[in-house]
C-alpha cells in the first residue's frame, strides 16, 4: 500500500474521531441542570409561599371575626339586659353594636374574597406542581438517554483510537509527522485526486504530478501543498 493511501486512511479515521469527539462534547454540555426545571422549581416555591401567605391572611380574618362576634355578644347582652335605662347610654350602645356589625360585614366580605383567592392559588400551585413533575421526568429521561449515548460514543472513540494506533504503527514515522504538520496548517493533510484535479484546492494537476501520485510516492499539490492521493 502506498504511503499516500495509508495517510489517507489515517485521515479518514481522524475525521471520524473528530466528529465523534464533537458529538461527545455536545452531549457533555447538555448533561447537568436544566434551566426549565430550575425556573419551574422557583415558580413553584413562589406559588407555595403565596398560598401560605393567603392562608395566614384567611386565619387572621377569621380570628378577627370571632373576636368581633364575642365583643358584639357582650355589648348586645348589655343593651338588651334591661339594666340600662339611660337613653344616651342606650344610644351609645346601639351605635357600638352597629359599628361592630358593620366592621364584621366588611371582614366577612374580605374573608370570602380571600377564600376565593386561596382556591385560585391552590389551583395554581397544583398546575405548577404537575408541570414541574412533567419537566423533571422529561429531564430524567433526557439525561438517561444522554448517558447512554455518551457510553456508546466512548466505545466508538476507543475503537477508533485503537484502529488509529494500528494504522499509524504501519506508516513510516517521518510521513506521519509530516501528515500532522500539514494537518495543523491546513486542517486536512491529504487531498484526493479526482479527474486530474486536487480535491483540496480544485486545481488541475500537471501530468508529471499525476504520474508521481500514481506511482504511490509522497507528492504534494503544487498549489495547496497537500499530499496527493490517487485512488
Ligand atoms: Zn491542491
């Protein structure tokens, strides 16, 4: 086998290695925390806090209503006890009863409003919780898939590296070194020759170059400098 062909094969393996390494890096970048899950967790925490706050408000209104009801009972008892005869005092007590009732009505309206807010808030917490669960399940599935893909890629890469070792061991070390240098400079070191053209730079090759390339010796394109490989 000509050196050009050996180097071309090495290049094929290198390209495969590079594309699999890229895929592996891409997977690695997708492993880990999910922004969507983190967002949903924050949203869920905030919704729960809001619900707790509404619950506290609801209770404090209920306590205030109880308090007013007790006060009202005491004042009404006094008003209707028959013990107080002084008209001014009676009027004052009646005013007090009216005031307490008005305040209690207000609070009862507020209690109803808060109750409906609690219901809405509970519904919102439930819906965010189910969305969060869905996102977390998706994320777990995705992470598992990524881990599986990663393992497969690692096996492929290890096989390719092994193949590369075997290939390069058979090639003249000087030629391998030259290949690496060219690869560093140009990205690809070996160019196929097709229909008299260098596929690296698309220039038409001289008859002499073509003959040299055909003979299997190590020939560089006079234009781009790549090693020419004629299949
Ligand atoms: Zn060329």
